[in-house]
C-alpha cells in the first residue's frame, strides 16, 4: 500500500488517543487548534491593516 511503518504507528496512536485509551489531543482538538491558529493569523493581519489605516487618517486629520 506504500504506507510506512511509522505512519501506521502514528495512526494507531491517534486512534488510541481518540478512543480515550491514551493521553493527548484528539483529532477534533487538533483540528480546532489548527482552525484557531488560522483565525488568529487572519485577525492579526486585520488588526495591522486597521492600525495602518488609523495612523493614515490621523495624519490626514492633523494636516487640516
């Protein structure tokens, strides 16, 4: 099948975690962490854009 032994071990361990037999992050928790990291990156970018826009408009207002 072309799957390495290490990949099979990882899948088995993740299955044990998902079943509650071993401590660790479940597949659902891992997906949530990935989603939250993506959202955090997006929000950080939006914040930087808004900061730049606020600085721009503050400079424009001071010139008047």
